[in-house]
C-alpha cells in the first residue's frame, strides 16, 4: 500500500511536502506550548491541543507520523514495538524535555500529537497515548504507548 502512495519509491516526507499536507507555517509546537503555559492551560487542554495539531498533519501511516514529529521539532521518534492493539514509541530529544514548562507532569502535548496523528490515519477515536517514562534529558528517550 505504501508503494502505491509514493512516486518512484521517494521518501514519505517528500510526498507529504509535495502535496502540501505538511506545512510548517501552520504548526509551531514550541510557541504554542509556551503560549499555553502562560495562559495556565491544564495538562488535559495541552493534550487536546497536541491532538488537534496531530490530526491536522493528516498522516497516512506510521512512517508519516514519525516523519512529522521530526520535521515539526517534536523529537526523533522510533517505533520499538507494534501490534494490533498498541504501538510503543521512543522519542529522543523530546521538545517538552528540551523546553520544559513549569508544573507539568511529562510530555502531554507530544502525547496528544501522537494520539491525534493516529486518529487521523484511521485508528479509533478512542486511541489513548500515555507517556510511560519521561526522558527528561537528551540522552534518554521519552517512552509513549499508544493503544486502541
């Protein structure tokens, strides 16, 4: 199926950029997180904001999700385990860890982004993403589990 979407086996990112499905000027995760923190948004509100941004990039598959995370500066994501009911993703250099905001429990915006991206690619609206371990540093990954 992926080969059908790509032209001459080009990397997925080129396909997303060429068809203007990934537009950097539309999503600014860092500035959005800083603004939400200044306004005193709750973790739930930040998760929902990330979810909306994840849905807006309209990924077609898991490769698109990982590419979008990297391109938008959310971190370098890698799938560790994939099954019919869940995916475990490690995110290195997570944006939330690099630019921490006060009184937050983990990387809720990134978790919301992953959830929204999975929903946009056809997973259940009930897809839940939880951060199982916050890296808190550049050398340790944040671990997210997406389940549906």
